[in-house]
C-alpha cells in the first residue's frame, strides 16, 4: 500500500528565513512542501525557491507560478481555481485543490494526488468550517471517491492526522498546525517530527 503522505503548505506571505524553514521540514521527513503565495509575483516565488538547495527542490510543489517551478527544478505544480492547466512540457508531479467528492473523483484521474477540503474547521482561516460529516466521508471511502490519492486538508492538526489516515485518506496537509506561533527553525523541526512520528 502507498505510504501516507505528509504535506505542509507554506504561509501565504514570503518571510525572511523561509527557505531555511522549508528545508528543515524536508530534512525532518515531511514528504512535500507546497509553495502557495497568492499575492506574490512569479519573480518573488522564483527567488524563494532559489534559496532552497537544489537537492531538496524535487520535494516542492508550486501553486500559480508553474513557469518558476519548471525553471528552478521544483518537483511539482498545483492546480487550483486560479490555474487549472499544467504548463506545456511539464513532466513532474501534479496535484489539485478540490472542494467536493465529485470534483476529487474527477481530478484524481489526471493528478498524482488531490486536496479535499475543508475536512475539519480551519486553524488558519477564521470562519472556514468543515464541509463534510463523518458519514459523508465514510461513504466517500466506500464508493472509492476517497482513496490513497486524496489528501485531507483543512483544520488538520497533529492529533487529527491519525483520524484522517483511519478514515481512508492517502495523506494529510497542514498549514496552521505547523506555522501558527512558530517563530524558530527548532520549533518548526519539533512540529515536523511530531507529524512524521504520527504516520511511522
């Protein structure tokens, strides 16, 4: 069976020392780090990726700025409502954001994995509440709409990783549980180790 994926989504803003923190996440065993910067320019995203060692860029997945991903050697690109097509000539991983079971079932046919959200009440977005009951999720697993290619997103804290895995998801994506209140690289490493420890 394919291994349960651990994914961290970047903070929306670029900040000083971010490249080193992203490297720390990868060094501690996080499978993929998604570079999601909705307000950043392509050049800003490119500069951020270039602060990350080339050996670790294969574990990155870039939202919006697919050309920057291709030119810097990032391993993945992500499709969302803002960007639903893969850049021409792309040969790396492809993932996508989905907000219904039907959309997840459709998109996973053309992606390596997809995010389904919001599974729980968001940690980082106020008022962004769970859209799925436990019964709906169980039915999604039973009908094959949720499988190893579907990653749970939204309100995933370290304690909910196990629940997501037991439900039948193929991975969990974290944002607030990693970044909220974490000011140092050591704190980021500590949280990453707890995440990875939950799935080993």
